[in-house]
């Protein structure tokens, strides 16, 4: 088996263990899977890195044993040499230590204490923040999630048993594509809309890749870039963007209200070598209390901003407070409807926030419902006019239907350039692309690699292609009542065929005969129905 297959098998085994102890599809299952997976990753990462510093450990048959027998002074010297982004683990923090202590009665406590100790020891490296600046630790106690106290130690033993049979060593030589796929597989059962006040809208890697490639383009001379996502979710958009730029060339900033998403975002950052950005990953309400601000208290601005926000939800509790911020929400805040409060278009606020968060030369991309790009009224239309009149929007790509895992809403992606230098807008209609596949009981679509390449090349080259893309001026968009729908700019083609008068009359006779037959069949069907109704009445 390849390292990819081994890693997927580990995830499946962890899920099977949760199921065996009554937590399959439980609300807490994702905590166990993500934290145990992360513990294993960090354990192996520590071993991988520390063996580079010690030939004795590198050549040892059981490096963990040699490490445990070292003097404290020698161990501390080794730890001092480690890269700052690598966790510091003591001998009793290692999986091998847990394996050797499984026979103890209080193994559940030993297991939990180990993970808490790692979190405490590495709090200055591996933490995220709440919007109130509370440090959120790496791990929490997991065995109490098993309601039957008598089974907690057995549960912990079962988890450790899965971990010792696998090593991440080969994976550390892999690149972004590997971890992106693994992360997507890890979350495939948890990327639903039921995990928090804001729905966790997980973005497919294909969409994230397109957004990153179109934003960065062919610019290879990027340094000290700041990237931001105000509705970060699990971080898929930021990961794709950072790897397009180069993880050593950028810093990630993120915020999301969901505790669940924050845990997954933390895992994603660590897997992708972005540990130094962890303390910029904030859990909190972006719209009400944006955390990332400049020294003067204003919203911090970034080189790149990406977002896949929730489209509609009930935010009536905070609507008044948001309405009192007209400078931030210049196009307005949706009113609270008398019915269907959950239909409030919160995405319009995120569009405004994304634009406010761009540096003067910053670029951004945001996922929106496709209905927005032809909006004729309300806040949607005000935002649409603003981004066209001010030449902020420079592109729009309409995606295939059912391309997202948890929403059937048709989506488009808007691209912003706050330098306002563009004189034309690229509109791409990719709605007919993609292959259909079955996802449980649902039919979904996914973009193929060659289709992704076509979209990217078409957009970057500003190339008009029949029934796929157009390049239009801002004045032309205004003539079309501010529509960003590519289809409304396609030429209507009529095929002309030269035929003789006799051929024309013959075709018309055929149409008339066909129409007469249809009427006759209709009358016959109607008569049969009336006869049947008559018999029913008689009986």
C-alpha cells in the first residue's frame, strides 16, 4: 500500500473505533478523529525531526527507547536545536510510552493527561485565539466523551492500537496535493451545515485551486504576503492560496465563529506547514467583532482576501448592532423578515467586509449565490453597482450546479482588484462543465483537471470563447443592467439554410400533419377519459 492508502486506512480505522464505542456519526466524533490524527502526526513529526539532530537516535532500532534513556540535559540540548515550529515532546508524551502502559487500570486518564501535557508544554507554539484573546489549546480530554466510564480505558487502548501500526515518515516528503486530499477525506463526513451558528461551508479543492490560481496568476515575485479569510471554515481556501504563493512567502490570517471549524483549521494549518500562522487563526464573530485590526483600530487590510461565507442565515440577534456600522456596511444590512428569519442574506455583509479588508492594491475572491450576479434590487443590487461603478470587480466565474458537498445552490465566484486598474471584466460560464457522481443519496458534480486548466487559462488570458467566456467593458455591463452573467453577453446565432419553395412547402405540410395528429390523439384521449368517468358514475 502507498502512504496515501495507509493514511486513509488509519482514518477509516479511527472512525471504526468510534463507531464500535457508540460514537459513529456522533456530534463529538470529529473531535476524536481530528485530535487523535493530529497527535499521531505530531508524534511522528517530532521523531522525524529529532532524528536529524542525533545520529544515535537515527541509527537506533527503537529511537524512543534511546531518547527516554538520555539524560535530561542531553534531551534539552536536542530540543533547543529543533525548529521552533516542531512540537517539544518528553519521553512520556510519545505513543510508544502509551503502548507500554496499556495494562494500567487508569489508562484513560494516562491517555488524556498525555495529550493535555503536550498542549500545555507547546501552548506558545500550537494555540489559536478566541476574539476575546483567550488561548485555545491544541488538545482536550477525549475519553469523557464515552458515556460508559467502564469502557473509557478500553476505548483509549483501541485508539493507541491503531496508531502504533502506522507511520507518517513517508508523508513528510509529500507536498500540498497529498495533504489536501487527506484533509478532504478526513472531513468528508463532517463538512455538513450542522456544526455551528454559521454553517461550515467546506469548499471543494477544485474551487479553491481555481480561486488561488486566478488571484495569484503568473506572479512569481511575491514576498511577505498577507492572506486573510473572514469566514475561514476549515481553511481550504487559505491553504490553496498559501501554496500557490509559497508557504514561506506568506502569513495566514483567519476568523470564523465556529468552534468546530477552528479545530479543523488548526489541523489544516499544521498539516500544511503553517504553524507560525496559528496565532492568527481566531474563533469569533467576524462581522460583529472583527479581530484583525491595525494599530489605529481600523480594519486590517491584506494583499489577498478569500471567502466562502454562509449565504443565508438568521442573524436577527445582531442585526441592530451591525446596522449601527454604516461605514463598514456601506450598502446596508438586511432587515429582519417577519417570517423565515433564516433567509437573511448574510453573504452581502461578507462581500462588503472583504472589499473593506483589501489593501489599495489588494486582490480578493468570494463565493456567492449565482442569483447575486444579476440582482435587480435591494442590498444585492447596491453592492453589484458599487463593484462595477468603482471597477473593483474584474472577473466572475459561474460554477457547475451541485458542485458543493452541502448545498444545491448554484454558485459563482467574484474576483476583486482594489487597484481598479482593469478596463475589462472577464466573465466565464463553467456551469455546463464537470462530471456527475453519486454522493450517498445525492447527485453531485465535480470539475475535471482539464476543465480546471481551461477555466484558468481562459480567465488569465482574457480569452473570449464561444459559449464559455466573454471579455466586456464596464460600460457594457452597465448597459446590461449590471449583469455579470456571461450567458447574457453570448451572441445569439441563427442557422440559415437555403431551400427551394417546394422543399419549404413540403416541410410546412409535415408540420401541419404532425400538429393535426397531435390534436386527434388529444381528442381521443379526452373522449376515453369522459367514458371512464361516466362508467364510474353509473357504477
